[in-house]
C-alpha cells in the first residue's frame, strides 16, 4: 500500500524529511558529488518518512535529480524549489514528485490558493512554508493541511529556533501536519521541535555535511534520548555533553542531596531541565520536571515533564529510597511519552530500554563519585549503554 507524503509525516513519533542538496546559499557547497538516487534510497532505509529533493540550480539541483530519486525509492518525494506557477507543478508531478513546496514569502494569498487547488487536482500534497506569525496566519487561513515553519530567515539566512518553536506550538490548535524546517543538527534539537508540537523535522545541511549521511539521520531519529540529572558543576555539564547526553538536569528542590544553586549554562544544541518538587518557579530552563510533594520524602514517585507549563511527557520513577520489582512492567504499560528514571546505571540501562522502549532515560545517583559530583567515566559508560 502506497503511503502519501502527508500520511507518512502524520505517523506516530517524530518523522524526518531527509533532504538531498548539493549547495546552500547560506552555507555554500555542501556535497557537490551527491548522488540523489543513492542518497534517496539510503535515507529511506535509514528511517526517513520522506525525501526532499532540491530541483533549483541555486542549490545545485535539477529535475533529473528528482527523476533519479523516483527511480530508486518508493518513499514519498518532496520537490523543493521556488514554485509560483501551475505548469511548474505539472512538470514536477511528471518527474515523480508526491509533494511540492509553496513558500508564502514568494506568493500572495490568491496565487497560493490557486497553487493549492491545482496541486489537489494533480494528486500532489503541498508543504506550505511560513517563517513568521503573519505567514503562519496566512497558512491557516488558506486551509493548508501541511505547514512548514522555517527557522531560517530566507533574506538574512539567520536561524532563530526559539521563534520557530513558538510558531510551531501555535499550530497545536489546528488540524495540520507540522514540519519544523532548518536548524536541526542534534537529537535534542529534533526533540525540542517534537515537544513543541512538530510532527516532523526537515533536515538538509546536517545530513549533507556529515561523513555518513544515512548514519547521521539514524542518529537524529534514535531513541531513547539520554538525560543526565543532578548536575551541580560546569565541568560535569561539559563531561555529559562530551559523552553525548541530550538533556542536562538541575535539581532545584529543597532537601535534595543533589540540589544545584541554579540552572547552569547548557549548549544551544542540548536541552536543559529544571527539576522541582511541589511547585515550579521560573529558572531559565528549556523544560521543567515537576514531582509531586509527598509527606516525609524529598519527592513523590513520578513527575511530569513540562514545556511552557504544558505537559509533554511523564517521568516514571521509583519511590524515593524504595525499590519496586514491577517498575519496568509498569513503565512499559504506559501509553504516554515516557522518560524512564529510577536507579538506572551503565549496568542496567540497556535491559531497561529493551523492556520499556522509553522516549528518554534519566540517571543521577548511580553516575556519581559522591552526591552532586559526577563520575565522568560512569557518565560516558551510561550514555554509551543507553544508545
């Protein structure tokens, strides 16, 4: 059964549109010898939900690249370029496209509506691209059912991922498939888009600049994410980042032996998490992990992961200082996005991942030399085992 471009992006979990392009106006030459047929086939095997093919000469692309990709894979193909006229869509359909890009910066609403209507007649899906709040409003008003939010300003080429994620989150109220475009180079950046409400990410430059593009795609899509929690020192943050951790956690709850004075600086390509018990306050972190308060204990058992005050995942933990033989079975039965915690370490995380298949794993106490001080060797071993 053939899956449409839209259906492929709307499947559960974070999807990826892997892009084939030889050069970029912002980054220059990326991979001049790129073989679209080979890359399209390899990306499909590596887990791409769809493949984007640049057909514009400014990106080193041609229609022949689209035809070559079509001959090599049955995955949905997005033709990407600057399209403003109906005959262009007909040509792209004949060359093998399943979907086309319409950039609202380049067309007024009347022209955009005509392109959308003609694409429907041809059986093409349309990725309608917006960059700012006005264009987002226009996309919704046009009834676009696939909306791409580009983090890159196409005039200045600057990336503003924070503004992008804010726009992505606004689309939660609308029945559209949402694609976060540009600026995704790490698992954490993809996860940030996912938690904001994106169904998919479009990744181009990060793949084309990688030594092994399909391996880079697999890395970006791989789960679980890894969170190292209970960090109190900059050198431990650095060690966790170097080891490959995606999320860095800072416990700000009174009574915790791992209490940090504040959320420390975290690189832009990772996620920071502020951990509270009972009540959260502004701390400058990307996410908040909030435990219930429980009489006589530092924290309750489970927590909720929040983005801008909205629940985005459940942290399934052990009771404070107590075992639970059914912990993994309980977590595996959850239908929510699960962050698995509870005495995880290098020796048991692999089995826990197999049993639960969590979205993320979270470790603190078993990676320490002493409370609040990380053993860097254990941190490296944990991240490697979790992968």
